[in-house]
C-alpha cells in the first residue's frame, strides 16, 4: 500500500514537471511573462490562445489578469508583456 502511494506521488510529480516544460518563444519580455504570468496558472494558457487573440485581445486579457484576478503587474511591465504577446502569440 505504501509503495503504491509512493509510486502515485512520483507520477504526480512527473505530470507536474511536464506542465512546466512549456517553452515560450524568444523575444523581449519573455522572462517577464514567465515570471509574471505563471504564478497562478500554467503558461499553456498563453500558448492555447496563440493565434486566437489579436493585440486588442491580449490587451484585454492582461488587463483582466491585473484588474480582476489581481496580478501584481505594474504599468511599464504590462506594456512590455502585451507587446511580447501580440508579437509572438497574436493573431
Ligand atoms: C493573480 C493570478 C493570475 C495571474 C498572475 C495571471 N493570471 Fe491568467 N488567469 C487567472 C485565472 C484565475 C484564470 C481563469 C479565469 C477564468 O476561468 O475565467 C486565468 C485565465 C487566463 C487565460 C484564459 C483566458 C481568460 O481570459 O480567462 C489567459 C489567456 C491568461 N490567464 C493569461 C495570463 C497572462 C498573459 C498573464 C500574465 C500577464 C496571466 N494570465 C497572469 C489568474 C491569473
């Protein structure tokens, strides 16, 4: 029983590790996005919306993360993040 539990937690850890392996495209602002956008959810929220959101859509989404979800992102960083997302993951 104990072994089974240990095995299960190993698998859970592997699954969690896989989730962190999302690699974002290189570009100015990438590190900011990784540090600011991955504290509440996986970065696949971003890659899942690639080519769906245009610049205005990313602006709205980042605004929602800040105003509604409470992401602690200042205005200067917000602009860099929006530029990065629009350039690399925009429609
Ligand atoms: C304070 C926590 C928090 C931070 C920081 C955060 N998010 Fe989110 N985000 C959420 C939550 C909670 C949801 C799920 C909301 C829902 O289901 O409506 C979400 C959902 C999303 C979605 C799915 C679409 C949507 O509108 O719900 C995208 C895309 C997204 N976040 C992108 C980002 C980006 C880009 C950043 C960095 C600028 C970011 N998030 C930072 C909490 C956060």
